[in-house]
């Protein structure tokens, strides 16, 4: 037998009509991957950086900010005391408002038409009237009722007291803030309760669990996931809303700032003092809200995502591990 060779391919006039060989894995690995260019994003990011740098430059160089006045007052005793009063008003109004709001929410969910109507009317009225109007009304309650007492309805009064003695300025502010907050808290709680699957209650009733225990142990823990985000926003809004009580001459943060810049005329730096404190307090509340939401999400997410602190620790650990891997090995013996 002799050796044979394949015939030469016919001349096609410079055009390759032979089937092309498909690219293999090695050929694909050799290809250069070019990422998509997002020129619009780069331009927008550059514009934001320029504006941010310009604003920061103005904060540092503009003498109107008077940062030395800001430093003198931001931690002064008067301002710190006013911050403490602001926190007290926020805490008391939050507890009272959400306690009453929870009662109103279950009144609206009740099958009793009287309770439903009363709760609906309360929410409608107190959401319709601005907070500042409610505060001024409660501040002037003595003009409507000079004395408040206890007795038989439409009958004799056994005990009474002067309205101004019973409800002072702080009490009027707390009543106004709490009643106003309760109207919004009621809708927040009601929305969270109706978000729970009704089959949960049916299953609990089939097991013979009492109604109150169903609400306390089954409904509310599941409803908290829907309640907490909006409730956190309401609490932060209430913290800032306490500034409205300045109309009652209560020495909270914004009122004290007004008093100070009314005496010395340094309006801008004193307003920055109030701004810095409000930003700090809302940041603390936001962090607390994040961890509370994370705790109540355990039932739905068994492996929650890492917290920002955990991510920072992991990143630091990776950096240390990378530095240890790239560091040159030190010989154990002495030098040669």
C-alpha cells in the first residue's frame, strides 16, 4: 500500500467556503473581555463630587457659618438640658401614643359597630387638625374648662381641681403630642395586623388558644415586621415634631436655640447647633430601628445578612489575611 494525501481544496477565488472550526474553551479564555462603559454615570458622579466639594469648601471658608460660635454652644449646659427635654417629650409621647394607638387599632378591627365608629372618628379628627393647633388648644384648656372633676355623669361632682393646676405646660404638650401620635399609630398597627394571614388565627382558634393570647403570641410578633419600618419613621418624625412646642414656651432644643440667637444675634451658627443635634439623634434612632427590625425578622429569615459592623470586621480580616499571604517569609535560622 502506498501513502495517499488529501486532494487540494478547489480555488474559490479568494473566498473561504470551507466550514469554520468552532471556538473551543481555550479560544474563549483567550478572548479579552471589555466592560461596558457608562459615560453618563461617570459624568453624573463627577458633577456630584464637584458640587459636594464646592459645598464643603463653602462650609470651611465662609465666615458666616461662625464655627467658633458653634463649638462654644453645641455642648453647652443649656443646649444639653434642652436636648434632654426633647428626648423626654419624644419618649413619653411615643409610649402613650402607641399604647393608645394600639387600642384604637383593635377597636377599628372589632366587630362592634360602636367601637369601630368611635375609633374611626378619633383617627379622622386628630389626623385632620394640625399638631400646632392641637397644642395651642390643650394649652388653653382652662379657658374652656376652668375645673376638672370626678362624679356621676350628668350628676353631682365629688372631687374637682383647677385645670391649670392639673395640666401644666409640659402636661399640655404631652397630651397634644400623644393624642396626635395615637391617630397615626392606630393606622400603623392596624396595617400590620391585617397583613398577617387570617389562617394563623383560624389555626390558633382550632387549637383552642384564647383570643387575647392569639393576639399577643401569634398576631403581634408577625405584624411587627410590617409595623416597625413605618413606626420608626413616625418616632423620628415625632422627635423633630417636638420643636412645635416652642409656641408654648417650653425649653426644648429649638426654643432654647431661638432664645440664644435672639440675645446674641448669631442666627446661623445656633441653627447649625440645632441641626447637628437633630441629625445625631435621628441617626441613633435609625441605628436602633435597624437592629430592632433585624431581631423581629428572625422568624422569616433564618440567616439574616451581616450587619455593617460585621461586614467591616470581615473586610478587615480579609485585608489582614491578604497582607499575611503577601508578606515575605522570615527564615527560622540565623543569617548565612
